[in-house]
C-alpha cells in the first residue's frame, strides 16, 4: 500500500517539467524577450518547487501544464512590478501625506520630463560661460510671488527649518511658545528638530496661552531667535491667546533678535474669497517684516516635495553658506516641477484652475454633486443588487493644512447585503489600481472630491469587481 503511494508520487514528480524544458518552450522564449532572465528563472523554480512540495505533502493540486504556466507568469509579473504605484484616492483628503501629498500639475510634469530627459543648465551660467547656482532658477519668481528680499529652496520644510536653526542658533537660545511645539505627520517634532540643529529650546507660556511679556521676559544675551510655528494640524479652542507675528517682529527689532515664522503650508494666494479664513498667506507674513519664513512646496502650494526659505538678504546669505545646505540640496527633477508650479501663480486664477491641490480644495459643491451622480449612475447600471446613493458629507484638506476647515462634499455611498463593508474596503484596497475609500457606519463612502477625471474608468471598474461575488 505504502509502496503503491510512493510509486504514484514518483510518477507525479517525474511528470513535472524541468526548468530547462520550460525555458526552451514557446512561453519561456516569449518571457525572456520581455522580462529579466533572473526573474523568469526564479519564477519557474519557485513554481515547480511549490508543486513538488504539494505532491510530497499529499496536497492535491492542479498539475495541468496550463495552470503551471499561468502561475509562473503571475510570479514573473509580481517580481518585475514596481513597489511605488499610483492609487485612486477616494478619501476626500486632498493633501494626504501617505498618498504623496500634492498631485503635480500637467505643466510641472511636462517640465520635469523636458528638463531631466536632457542635459540642462542646472548649475551653468550661459552668459558667463561658467559655473552657476542651482538655487537661482527659482529665486526671481519666489521673490516676485512673496515680495521677499531673497529665497532658497531645499529638500523639504523640515530641512529648511533645521538649516535656519543651525545657521542662526547653534549653541544659542530660541524662544518658542509652548502652544506651538508641534508634531507634524511623518515624525517632524519641533523640539527634536531643534535639538538636532544644535539650538537650545527656550519654551515660554503655556499650552493654551502665551503672552507678549512671556517672550519679552525670556530674552537674554544668549537669545538668537524668536520662532513662531503655525499650528498646521490642530487648533487650540476656548481660553487661548497667542502673540501676533507683527508684535513679535516689533519685540525682536527692539532687542535686535531676528524672528522666524515656520508657516508649514505655504499658501501663496488669499483663500478668503473661497471661504478659507485661517490660512496665512506668505506675502502677508513677509510684509510684517519677519526676518525669515519657511514653508513646504507640496502642501497647499501644490508642487513637488521641497522646502522654501524666504527672508532678508543678510540672513539668507548666511543660511546659503552653511555647508548643510549642500547636504539637503534640491534635485533637478524637483526644481523643474517646482519652477513650473510657481509659474502658475503669476496668474492666480490659472493657479486655481491648473494646480490639482487647489482645484480639488476649491471645487464648487455643484461640481462635486454632478460628479457623484455621474459615478453613482454608472455603478447602478453595473450593480443591480447594491444600494448606491449620493450623500452629502465633509472632507478634509489633510497634510497638516486647514485643520479646522470642514469642506462640504458629495460622496457615493455603497452597501450590499452580500458582502460586508469591511470586505469591500479590503478588496478595493488590494485591487489594481488600489482604491482607498472611507467606511462610515455600514457603508462604503467614495468622496468624489479627490477622484480625478482620469480615475473614473478605474474607479467604476474596480468597485464593480469588488462587489461581484
Ligand atoms: C508640514 C510642516 C513641517 C514639515 O514640512 P515637510 O515639508 O513635511 O518637511 C514643518 N513645520 C510645519 C508647521 C508644518 O506644517
């Protein structure tokens, strides 16, 4: 009996194709034309190996050649696929740090391609025929948009803050309100950045209230900077007080202490006409005569990841000379994308129309409603058994921007008796392309604010697939 089983297994094992046979088959030859040899070999070996283990372990498996070939092909595709991939953001959170923050404008993408598919004058001065500075490419336009004396762009805003602190305050005190010692997503914590820069943190005031005299009393001969930090991702409500940037600038100038404002978001245009009241505009902050302002390129500004420092020339020159600047310098892809994004701001209406982050944030409710109904209609046509309705809801800006602003939105709400909402959410998340949606009570919520025109086909297909049993 045992012997008979052994013979049976032996027969199955010797029936398996060899690596070489598969490599030389039509499929093998075709794969080698498209995929790296290393992945083809690995996939064939892994697939045959797992079949062999199944036979030995008495696990019944389908040993048809067709299925083996299909398995190998799947494995090759997995091995050669990218790790970083696009997804469909149906959360309604526009500046989602986990989803890459801002989606770049067409113009930014085109410029990245134009510049980096060729040699460029990244650090070359045509006029003089000698070495130029990479930082100069966006200096003029940043000065024009913000009215600042000088500007410098580095890898991100965390690096910008660190560079400024290291240049102006290494071994010296920096006065910061306790209410502004923020932590921003992705482990940016003000006290830790300060420590890493070599500056000495001098906390003043309390969590909810910091007064002018708190700052004034803290100034001493070792004070190098007064730092104000925008509470990007939270609000203290109720019994609160903080000191305006104008008052801090006034205090600083009386004691010859420079003032720096870490704005976080980098809002370049006044959003009040669009109902957003609490976001300081870079130009207005510069007007207060603050010495240095820092902000991100990929939050409200809507460009690629980078950090911008604008300010008074004497400080900017010292900052640019710091050797750390070289270690956190901006690369040419980012520079090309950022210059193109900034060009849109020459005309504010164009910026709102062409920069996806601004366009998504400032969409009119009517527009959102129409899109939600269009998506719902297409889904209903495909999914007869699901309950699909358009609901009004609210979305968030995200990315540490506009924390107190709830943006009224429209969403497609989906529910079915056959599959639980958690299962639907998981299926969507694991689909190709992945679709990330919210769950509210027992329904799946597709917030259309962040669903782009280009996503519609994939969204309808993905949801239909996820809801078919
Ligand atoms: C987001 C933020 C930062 C960090 O900026 P990154 O561009 O993410 O490095 C620093 N300070 C404030 C106030 C922020 O909101």
